[in-house]
């Protein structure tokens, strides 16, 4: 008997075609500390304590506007170039029992008072996914019998050769070797089906909704199959079926992108520097020294175990590490831009579980505090000893060969991020980096992290000699679709060499699409040298 999972539908709420604006007499925080963030965190952290202390840490202005207005960031347009790069900390005293909408209203008031933020509502054509009727839709008119909705059938067979365990919509299931998902829909309107598509398993549409433009009225019965391929928008090799092909070839419909009039917020003006904190902030939010070490920690050696490594900062100030190598732990503790050298080879194979608890006063742990505490733990339990110096270290130099990028509007926002590829893009281009108003130095600094699914195992430094900022996109293949040599950029001793399976490495993509090249070289750089590291930790 096959198991059937009700996937349900989640609607998309748009309030009156515009986003909420502050009322004529908006609520305000009684007192708030606003300052430039000292953290180098890559994303915002937010919390609301039982005592009513509301915190937004390492938040860009885009994060603050997105949080205050309850809107996706791609619907916030305009603003200065630093909107997505400068980071701020906001600590405010919230009224008892304040709900989400109250906090949003108060945050909007704070942005106006402290940053002189001015925005307005508008409607702009933005890319959206649209469900259309093809030449001959393969749907059956519903008979209105039974419940309306879609159900996902997953085999309940045991794990056989080639099968995998997968978490689909929160349920652990077993998929056969072909990774096929089968969806049955009964008494479903096209509007409801379009709303549900972004939430289907193995569908990556980013933050974009799907709009119904089929023109098909009433309810319908249909079923279709596609391939479960995590992190890939298309799976067009080896008999796999993408969600786009399944909808078109099995249902006679089309899932495409086109500009759609969309409610947006336009940033007219905002100050880069907040106004000074009012008197009394220091008394209201006394500085609590960050803890320098964990209160208690248990370290247990493990074999490789099942599942990927995990590093989690949990509520209450607890750190949970599972299956991490000692080399990964040392690099995380010493991370700060400088390369770590001198790690013994065996550190790449020794794995550990760590459960550590911070002192009670450190319930909300930031990444810098965790690094400090982890380093102290490694020094105490593994006898880690290091020193800093400058050495000639291997790097990738980003070189301009025949640049093919567009000069950026100097007033545009600076951003560089991973994005989902467009429908119809081949599997070989299923990873996409889009950068706007970005200098080559900024791109080189971020490239290793942005291309994390490919293999860039050395620091990247800018050697392009290209001044100014640029707009560009680069599409490439995820590392799991490539041979190890091509993914690493050393197939046939040539980073741009073609992979046997037709995939495109980040090395080839940079050269062919942008006219840039990653060349192996050396550069004198600050490094952290590991002088001592014990293989076995001291007893718990």
C-alpha cells in the first residue's frame, strides 16, 4: 500500500495592492539603541526576549525595511548603493505582549525617526512565474466528488538498491532509484494549483509566486510525475523529468516567466548614519560582556556517521556540533579572512560531536562570540597553539582577459547573490550568481562563498586592474554534476577544460561568460600558523 501525503495549499496574501504604511500617529519604541554593527555576520539575527527586549543584529537597511514592512526583499526598489551592504544593530524596549504587527509598526517609526527613511508605494513590472494553457491541456473536468486538493504518493517499500530516504514536506519517505514523485490532484482549480507549485518538492522558484493565466475555469482532475533533484532547477539528464517539462508534456500547460505588475516599495531617501542615541540608552541596555568560554562542554570522537556535518547555535546559548572534522572546527574558530596553515593531515579525518553550553547571561550568541568560545575550547581541550605571520600562500588570482561586463550605474544598489536560474535553462547552467554595482575587489572577496557548490579551495584575490563597479551574471554547474578534476579546475591541467558529462565549471563559466580567469598563483598574505594540536581531547 502506498503512503499518501496531503500537501495542502498555501495562499499568497496581497493587501489591497499596496504595502501597509505607518498611521498618522504610529506606535514608537519607548527607547532604542541604534548603532553600526561590529559583527561581520552574513545575515540578520532577530529575537524578542521574555522581558520585552527586541533585537535585530547585523541587519542591512534592506533587512530593516523588509522586516518593518513585511515584504520580500525583491519588492523593495531604489535606495542608495549601501542599502544591502552596511549593517546595523537595533536593540529596543518593546511593550509587554507586543505582537508581530505592533513590532513592525514600531520599527517603521524607528526607521523614520533615526534614519529619516522616506518610501512610497508603487507598482512595477517584476519577473514572475506564470501558468499558461498550452495547445491542448491534458486535464479532466472534475466531478466534485471527494475532497479538493492534491496528494503526494510516495512508495512505502523498504530501502532497496538505488533508493534514497528523503524528507518531503516534513515526512521521511523512500524514493526509488528513479527518484520519481507522483502527484494526484482532484477537484482543483488552476488558481489553487498555481499557488501551490512553489511549495512542491524539488521545485526551486526562489521567492517568485506562480500566477494563473490559463483561462481555464472550474475545477479539474489530473496527475503528473517529476524527478526529485534537490538544489537543481532542472534535471534533464539520465531520463530525469523537470517540473517544467512535467507540466508542459504531461498536463499540456506551460510554466514560464514574464514581467507582471507587482506592488513594490520604492526607497526615496534614507540616511547612512543613524541619529545619536537618546539619553538613558546605556542605563536601559547595559553592556553585557560577551563570554569568553563555554560554561560546560562535552566532546566525543565519532566515526563519519550518517548525514552531513552540522554546526548549530541553539536557543538558550547552546552549541551543537555533529560529525565535524577537527580541521573544520579549527578553521571555523580562526576564521577572519586570514588563511590557516600547518594543520596536520589527520585533522581532515578525525570527527567529533560537541555539545557546549554558554553562561546563562549569554542566551543570544552572535557568530563572533561563538568563534571566541570555540577557540578557547580548542585551546583548552586540544592544546591548540598558533601564531600569526606573513607567508607566500597559494591563491587564485582573478584576472581580466577579455572583460564582457556592463559598467554599472554608480547610483544603483550594490549586491552580489545566488539566484535561481530561469525556466528552460539547461542543467549545465543550474547555478547562477548575479551581481549589481559590484567592484572586482568585492566580487573576488565573495566569489568563494557564492560558488560554494563548486570547488574553489583557495582564497581569491583581485588582479583584474579593472576600476569602478560592474553589472553581470555568471551561470555554471553544481559540483555534484561534474567530475572532481573539472570541478576543481584542473581537468587536463586546464581550468577551462570541458567536463566529460558536458557540465560547466565555475572556472570555465567565468572565462567564457565574463572574460575573467582564475589563475593559480601565490601572494604574500597574513596567515595563522598552527604550532600544536593534540589528536585526542582531554577528558570531559
